[in-house]
C-alpha cells in the first residue's frame, strides 16, 4: 500500500507538472523568434528516418508503463476488463500529454533552436518564463525519473516472485514478508 501510494503521488506530480507546463506554456505571449516554426521544413528520405529513429529512443521510456503494468496482472481485480482498459487509457493519456507538451515546446522555440538539444524542456521553459524556470523544470524531471524508477522496482519484483512461486526460479524469492505481506526477497 505504501509503495502504491508513493507511486500514485509521483504519478500525479508528473502529470501535474506536464499539465502545468502545457497550460502555462500557452498562457504566456509567444517568445520572439518562436514563430519561425512554420518556416522550417522537415528533412526528407533517409535523414527523416534517422531523425525519427533517434527521436523514438527518447520516447520509449515514456511509454514503458504498458509493459511494466502487465507484471502485476496477477494482483489486478477483474483483469479481463481492467487490464485492457488501463492499457488503452494510460497509453492514450500519455500520447495526449506527449503531443501537448511538444506543441508547447514548438510554441516556445523554433525548430533550429531545438536541433541537437537534449534538454528541450529546460530551454523552452527559459524562453517562456526566464532563466529561473530551468531549475523548476529540472526538479520536475527528477521527480518524473524517480517515479519511473520507483514503479519499475515495485512491479519488477512481482515477476521474480511469480517465477519462484511457479518453481522456475530460486524458492526464497517466492517468500512473502510475514508482517508486510510483500515479496520482500524479490
């Protein structure tokens, strides 16, 4: 319960930070030079595929929840209904948030100022709200990373626990803590 509570708090903080970035990103005036987005043209052919391939690397962890959610499927009430529903709703929400935050980035910065930049959120925040906003964005990203790591540790143990209970992994890993009733060894 405590692990789930921490995961929920971190998830709400992450979604809230992204939502606030989007809302406040569209609430302020467009920074000077940011309207150059329309003048940019995407690369064609092989450079386009290379760019998409590199971009997808950064996106994959964003959608990692669909995979790790299934690790705890044995503990879900009404799994035939709730697992597909959670997967569709979660993936849909992440997609909408991802598109919205990228629109806010595009509103803040022209494409040429994003090219080759690994910390686009920080640069966009600085363009929208000034240099002090970079620290806030960095803190939000740290909370987000901690939330992802926490969720992966929490559900990852369930795989080893289930394997031990099915007698295909070391038996001690399948033990449950006598007081907390959690797979503590896993």
